[in-house]
């Protein structure tokens, strides 16, 4: 199930390669895929033979065992390899060697010999690691596809995922009448996600649906120490390693050498994945040198016991959840659990040290952000013996939650720290962050109380950086409350404190905050002067997130001063440097909407606002109160300034704009990146994504012309016309000529033309 793409790849690869090895984790479905492929072969491929190697433990007897499986008798004076070569000869055959991993070297030698002497032989091997034979093509069998995190409980959406379809099929075979519906859809999806789409694991869990409620299955999988106990009861007639998932994983584990086994089990504590540095910090020791770890990671990946996304920019690995559960059982049995967890805490504290000299750590981007899940798991598994380092790590986890706009999780951690004596050692950092979190939660009275507490605590210490951070946090609370004059006073003091630290970047960042507060307080000229001082420093040295924030402030200041062209250029610069999927991309879109409104283009203003509002609804995020109020006031003016039909069209168009199309429209560029001199209403619709030639093809399709007639009209080949038409269909999301014709007719009716 769900292997059509792999079957197609197999057919293609075995036409050009004589040795193809299917690799992947135990239980992923390598054997079943190989058998399904063989079943679908036509007679023209010759005879197909399957040789199962699981029960064979002596590599010296490999050739004889294969010969016996092929019903080839021994001959006096001939070796096992010679007997096989003679029997296979020049015949067209496909030999499937199943489960080669425990005999990898003998299998590699035998395969090389057979392929060199039998010119029409092809071999399909399954193994948890490549065999490394010259000419070998390796196809990794991945886990089954899973529904996206936002798929909800809609059965139609969920059943697009292969893992869900497999679960439902197997569950219905054990529990007649089982169906997927909104009542159980979320639970089934979460079960499949917990199992990472591992084929055997999904099958075994689904078979429990006949005896256990789905909620109990999910709860059992959540038990860190015994989730594999649920995953039993496979086919009695299948290989032993397929009867229980633990047995399948144990099969791979027994093939590891002692050093590989040690690293394998220690990695189990890194539930959020790991890079090489993390693995060295956590796994080295007790006989494992740090220099050994990288080689062992490569070996574990080759054996499919750790995985790495193929599109990952960095070498970050993970253990599939079922494999990690087995590794954790091994770690517990080895007596190394506490020692390994202690190493994790030391490693995390080392990462936290990297932000030790930050003046504004809550806004600097935590070095632990990528390790959020590992940090949370480490804190959950700590004991009183590890207590000394806990408050600091809990503060770091709260910072990560704050940065990721998860204020409830951050607040829970900070509330505990504010109550405990251990939290006091962190000075005003805890109430300062808690004040920012309260602003996120719109609890403005609490935000100010916490900000004042942070400042009061820091005034009792000789720690200028801590005082600057506390003043900045209190100023943020006052800005949210609309107390702009008081916020300006806090930030002036903050700037004086930071200036004593001789840190130009932090001075520039604080200057930018003061400029923003002055803008809210009506001090636009001074704000503009301050931005002219700090923006060059931030542009040159700050990370993109701080540069984007400062550019936004500069744009808002220029907008308030009526310098619309400059404001538009600054907002556009923000849009060009922020990642398209980041919520930071919404601020410049809103800024450009304000510029449009002040320029009198109410339709463009409303359209940009609606596009941003739609994105904010999808991301479930809101902007800071002062900015939000300014945007909403301007948009209300734009709505009242437009006729009803134009208003409705702008709202509808804005809600359809997203991604590249939204950026192109906001920046007044065509899809090819060139700036356009017009910004007419028709740029709102899908024509924005079409090149001139594609639009001409769409017009002629709407006129009823065939591809050949269009080719003659435009002086193109029919192939080129077909290519243009495919791009039109993809960009407009339309599959038929009729849909394209209706789209063009709607444009014509609205008065839009190709000119």
C-alpha cells in the first residue's frame, strides 16, 4: 500500500542496473515491496527466484544455501559459486536475495561473482545497509506518508496519507465495521505519527484495534518505557522478525559491534533529533572516544537505525520513535540511563552559555531553539540530583516558547521559577521575560507588574546588562498599555546603561526601540534621526530578524513623516530579506498597505491588508497593539472609501493572494522579478503569475483554438505551446480548457484586457 512510486522506480532502475538493493529500517516493508515487484513482472523478464537468508548464520555456507533454494544440486569438483554460475548460465533471471544485512560481506562477494559470470542475471537484494558492490544502485524504502500536522480529523484529508490507509485496512480486517470518521480521525492520525509511518509498527498497532480502544493504543504508545509491548501479534506464518516490532529491531541491534550498540542506546535520550556535536557530547565516554562518534553515526545510518531527511540542510539525524523506544529499553537495561541524561544536561548548559553575554537575550534568538524537544525531555527526566542546573534551563526553554509564540507554555515555566528560590539566582531575567510573555497574552496589568519587579530586582545588583534588559521589558509593557511617554523614559535610561557596555550592536538595537517608542509618542523627527544612526550598524552586523525589525521601524517613521516613497522602499526591503513563511513577512505587507492608503490607492491597501489578515488567521498570530490599531484605522478608512463592488473584489482578491504571488504583488514585480510600472486592479488576479506569452496562450485557448492553431498564430512549435499551457494550468490551478476560458471571460467582463 502506498508504494506505487517505489514500484515504478524499481521497474525503471532494473532496466538499467543489474544490482538494486532496497534499504531501510526493520519493518519498513522492504521484503513486501520486493515480492510485490516480482509479482507484477511480465514473463519477458524470465524466471524469478526468491532466496530468504534470515535463518542462515554462516557466511561460508551462503553459496550452498542459495543453490539449495534454487534446487541446484552439488557437483563433484565444483565450488558452490561454480555450481550457481553453471546453473544460472546465460538465462534471463531475476534473483531476489532477502535480508542480506547479517551476511553483508559474503553476500557482496557472491553477488559480484554471479554478476560477472552471468550476463543476463539481475539481482534485487533487501538489506538494512548497502552491500557496496560495484555497480550497485541503492533505493531507500522510506516510511509511509503521514497527514500534515494541521490535517485535523477530516477523513477525506487523512486518507490521502498512506499510513492512515494502511491502518484503516488492517484495523477493519481485525475489527469488522471499523471505519475512519471525525470521531476517531485525529486519534488514528496521532497513532500513525507516533509510529513515524513505519509499516510494520502501523500494522501491529492497527491489529490492536480489535481488542483495545484507540485512545488506549495512543496512550500506550505514549509510555516512554514500554510502547513496544503494544506492537506484537504479527503474522504467525511470516518471518520471526516480523512477529513483533521489537524482534525486528533486535535483529538489527544484534548485528552491531559493542561500540555501535553503546552509541545507539545512548542516542535514545535525544528525542528531538541530533547533530554530530550533540551525539559526541552525549555518547562519548565509557570507552567511546569523541572521534569515534561520527563514524558510528554513519554506520548506524547505513544500517537504517538512524535516519536523516534527504532535504536537510545540515546533518541532523533522528531515531524513528519505535527504534528509539527499543534503544531506551537497552539504555535502561545497561544501567547508563542516569549518566547519559546527566551528559545531556551538561551539553544543554554548554549551549546556553553561548547566550551568556547577550544584553537582550529574550530577543536574540536562543541557541537552544533547535533543541526545544531535547530540552523539554531533559527537564522532564531530571531528578533532584540534577537540580543545580534546572532553573537556568527552564528559563531557556521558556525563552524558546516565547520566541515561538507559545506564551501559555512559557508562562507555566516562568510561574514556577518566580515562586522558587532557585529562580532568584537568575536576577531580573525571569520577571523580565515573564513581562514580555504577559504582553503576548494581552495581560497588560500583569505585564507592567512583572516589568516593575524586574527593574526593582536589577537595581539591587551591579549588573548593567540585566538592568538594561529589565528596563526594555518594562518599556515593552508600557508600549502595549499605550503609556508611550513612560516607555520613552524607560528606553532613554536603557540606552544610557547600554552605552556604558561598549557594545555597538546592542546600543543600536536599544536605539531602534527608543525610536519606535518616540514614534508612538509623536516624536517622529527625533525617531527619524535615531534610525539614521542605528540602521547602518544593524544592517552591517545584526541577524536578519533584527535588521527586519529596524527597517520596519524606519519605514513606519518615514510613513508618519509623509515620505511615502522612502517608506515603501524600506518596507519592500524588509519583504526581500525575511523568509516567505515567517510571520515577520506580514509586517512589511501591512506597511505597504498603509503606504498605498496614504497614496490614495484604497483598493491596493485593502487587498494587501486582507492578504496579511488571512495569513495571520492561518498562523494564529496578531501584531503588537500600537501597530495593529494603526493598520486597522487605515483599513477602515480604505473600506469606506471604496464602492461596494470594488471593496468586495479587493477583499476576495486579497484572500487569494499568498506566497510568491503576494510578494510579487506587494513589491510591484512580475513573476519574472522585473518591476512593473503599473499597479492596476487586474494585477490582483491570477494574471500576476503569468508571463506575457502564457497570457497570450490563455487568451487563444479561451477563443477556442487548438494547440496547433495557437502554434501557427504565434509562430511556435506545438510542443512549446503545450509547455506554456501546462504552466498556465499549474499557475492558475485549473486543469481544463473550459476553466481557462471561464477565467478569461470573467476578466473580460470586468473590463480587464491583455494590454
